[in-house]
């Protein structure tokens, strides 16, 4: 997954998109992922969201060598670099208000342990919460410039 900053800009298969703010790829068919996306829409105005099922989402996943059902599909792209797995989740929490920000205590856990736990949740995410997506944005949130793809 490691590639140079903004490497997707040189990939002819990745459509051009606004990357002046961090972009979060999420599984739009997963209730847990969609709930997280709604939370980011409401509490993380600096983030833009891209469903992995969209053409842009598919192209970015392919660029970083990931498949849509790969447990690492939640991906943060900031300053042209991809942040995945537990590091991506903790990176998001760092930029959210309390009580979400308290999740950064996860940095105290060694990355292999965090990624192992992340993998268990990611592989079973649809079993835990179901497969659905509520397309309605949180009340009072304008999504025109926030959801790409």
C-alpha cells in the first residue's frame, strides 16, 4: 500500500477529484461503516467521504492494491498519502471532538495487536451490524462538497 505522496494523480485509472482535504473511503454497504461515515459528516467537517462502491472508490482501492471486500477498505488519504487499518481509524478519531477523541488511547496498544483486532472487526463487520446503507445525511449537514464519487 505504500506509494509516494499523490501517486494517484499520475494513475490514469483514477479520476481527478478534490484532494485539498482528507478523503475517507468507506464501505457504503456496511451498516457499521455507514454509521462511521455519518459520524464523520456530522463531527468531522474537514473530511470528504468516498464510498468504495463508487467509480472513484474502486479506482483508489485498486491504486493502493486493495479489493472492496479486503478488511482494509476503510482508508484515509491525507496529503496524498494513504493511512489504513487501525492507524486510519485512530487518525480519524484524533480529529473528532470528545468523546470520539478518547479513542486515541488506542495508540498505546502495539500496532500488530491493534491491526489484529481491526482485522477481526473488519472481516466480520457485516455479520455484526448487517448490510445496509442509509443515504440520508445527518440533519443540518450539507453534503454537496463532502461526498465524492
